């Protein structure tokens, strides 16, 4: 069964550094998403992406964040200058229409 | 704005006992509702979903949920819990808007512990 994959599984970075989190959505899906889950808190929507552009974004998704689909398979989330509060689990999801399938997540630790 | 409330932060049940996890939503239109499960260190796995039609929906692993519009609820149930069901359970509603985006709004989750 096709799955959403994410790399790396764990990323440790220094505050102020740029990080890129990678996702490979399910191949025939059209909508792509990033969510984050700070430890002990609920999962929060960051951004949705469709037809090579952002369709919705939350207030969390400020100018430090960007998303890109650089080729036909990858979907990336870039954080330009990481802050301590960016430490979280980041989930990628995709759906063909209205049911999202999640990847296993990337745990980002900012020191 | 849409919201999801899961009033129980932590529930402990004995193996073999029945389970009901509560979920209440606030959404102006007809909701799309989901239950996801997250095992420790894992991602989110879809258990079941409700879009329309029969208000009792069946999911994987023996779970079911019932949509009650009058109570704005979508409670998850299982008649007999197994030790492997110990995990965190999230209820979510689609806050879809234009351009076909179907972003989910999640509840805070209910952690389920199972006693042997």
C-alpha cells in the first residue's frame, strides 16, 4: 500500500540555522500539507499546497517558513532561521481529495 | 471558527473492556469528521471517517464511531480493547475552504492506557 514518507526521521540543529524537511507524498495525490505537533500538544495545521502553490496557511506559517515541490515527487518545508520554539514533530500529509494520509513525521530539535 | 474538543485527556481501561472516547466539534456546516491514532513515536494513522450517510461508521482495528448532529459529537467506540490499542487518539474535523484545501483541525487528543 502506498505511503507518505518523510526524511530525516530526526533532525537536530542549532538556533538560527536553516533546515529543510522532506516528504514524498503518495504519487497520485493532489493536495499536500504540513502540520506540526509540539511535544504534549495537539497537531496544528501549517500550510496546504495544491497545483504548485500555497492554498491555505495558518498564522504559524510566517515568513520564516516556505514550501516547495521541486520535482514531481518531493515536497519540502524550509525553516530559514530556526528558533527554539520550532522544536516539534513535523508531519507531512497528502490526499487525493478529502482524506489525508500522514507520514511518520520528522522530529526537529533546535538547540 | 471550527474547533474540536476531546474532554478526556487520559483514559485507562482493562483489556477486554469496552471503550468510548468522546469528541465534540464546532463547525457551521456539515462536518467531515475523522479519528486518527498515534502510537508512541509514530505518525498518525486513519481509523475511520464520516462524510455523510449512515451515522455509524466502521473503521479499522474493530473501531466504530457514531455521528450525532444534535449533540455535535463523534464518539469513538470499541467493544473489547486489546493491549495493542494503547495509544493516543485524535479527533479531527475538516476546515475546508476555497481551492479545495481540506486542512484538519485536531482535538488535543486522548491518551489510552490498557491494563492487562
